[in-house]
C-alpha cells in the first residue's frame, strides 16, 4: 500500500509504501477513522490473501503495521467501503467478496480492531465487484449498493441499523454489461439518492434514479465510446454549477472521461482526457490537490505503473495529466 503526501500545489512527494504481505495483491483502498483518534486510517482489500487489512494512521503520513481480518478462503475481496452500519458511531467496513458471491460486513470495535465478518449473499455467480454506501430509503440507516459483475445487475441491500441487511434487491444493467463500479449521489436534485454504475462490458455509464424507498427507476445509459471499457468512477462538481458530475476511468480507452450533469438525472456527452498510450486506467478519485477550490482528479494507471493527476479548471475541463 502506497501513500503520496501532497504539496498543496498539485504535486506530490515520493511514495511511501507499507507492506500488505507477500502475495496479498492489494486491489482497493478506503479511508476511515477506525480507532476514533481523529487520524485517518486506511482499509485495504487484499485480493490475493483473502483478507481486509487495516492500517492505523499516526497522523504524520505514516501508518502502523497492517492488521488483517479474514474474508474466507477463496473469497477474493475486491472492494471496500466505510460506514457506520450499526449506529454506534464506530466506523465499519463493507467488502465485496468476488469469489464467494457475498458482501461481508466487519463491525468496528472503535480501537482499530474489527469483529468477525458477517456475510450477505449477492447471488450465485454474481461476482460482486464493487461496493458503495448510502441511505436509499431515507430511514437514517446506511444501505449498500453492489456492482454484480457476473450477474449483470446492481444490487441494493437495505440496512437494518444493527449491522445486518435485508436480502438483496437487484436492478438490471443489461445483458453482457458486466458492471465493475458504483457510486452514489443525488443526480436529479430530489433529495433521494441515486446510483451510477460503470458498465465495463457494454461501454457505458448507467444511472438508476432513486424513488426514496429503496427502489429505483429503470437504468438510463450514457455511452463512453466503443471499446472504452469504463472500469471505475467517482463523482464531483467539476464546473461549479451545484450539479453532480461523473468521472470515469476508461480502461480500454486510455483516458479519463468526464460527464457533466444537467441536474435532472441526465448527463452531457463525455469529454475525455488522455492518460497515455497503454496506460489502462483502473481507478479514479476526486479532491482539491492544489487548494484552488476546484476539484481535481487522481487516476491510477495500471498499464503505466503510475498515478496521474489532472488539475481542474473549474469549468469541467482539466489540464493535461501529470504523473
């Protein structure tokens, strides 16, 4: 696991690495405060070692040695998200277990340690690929959404507020869509959370508008281009119009796509920003990396073995990638 400390001008210090173990193949990270010391900690999905790792932060950019928590033999955890699922003010972790077709929940003890995993089925051969968190039925209890890569659907598990969840409800993303990522936001400004999904197989981004009761309208899709292979996504307001926009890592297109939101659940055609020939971008995140109040994009380029930063201009466009 690597950490690059920012210089507040859009540049970063050389990476510092923290071991996740031989053969662990860390594939996803999320940030939370797992020991209630106000210092950010990191959770890692270790795909190869079938564990979730927790690195407790020292508050100076360094981290204590990893603690690991089993997700089960052959589970192949591929994504993690953080939330308080039992309303005890302690951060918990949800994990997509790609190999065992489950979502796992680790409840936090508040000292950095986690309880044993509880699992909730996403269906046979569903191959859950990503998880995200939101309150989809407005009951103040956190729910989970899952991109089921093998099931060609988005799953929603409504939370009971005690760390357990109702059986999954699924919403189709289309035959051969093979969704790989989900993100949550209110895309039509009706105070109900919506879901956006990256459909790797069908080369589009889908939007499911929420009804506020845990159900969703039928999927509406927006093309990312032939062979683009949208793999990961994040949301932000890239043109300062108070409407959520979407950024996508187009693995096959070797670019980052940006879809500006219209505020009614629809999006403008994507604009693309190159990440370099053969870069195969696999993840994106949004933040203000140069302290100009304009959202920027960070991208993990799997083929280029680098992290790229695209500084935002505040109008939905971005400067050329820096690596």
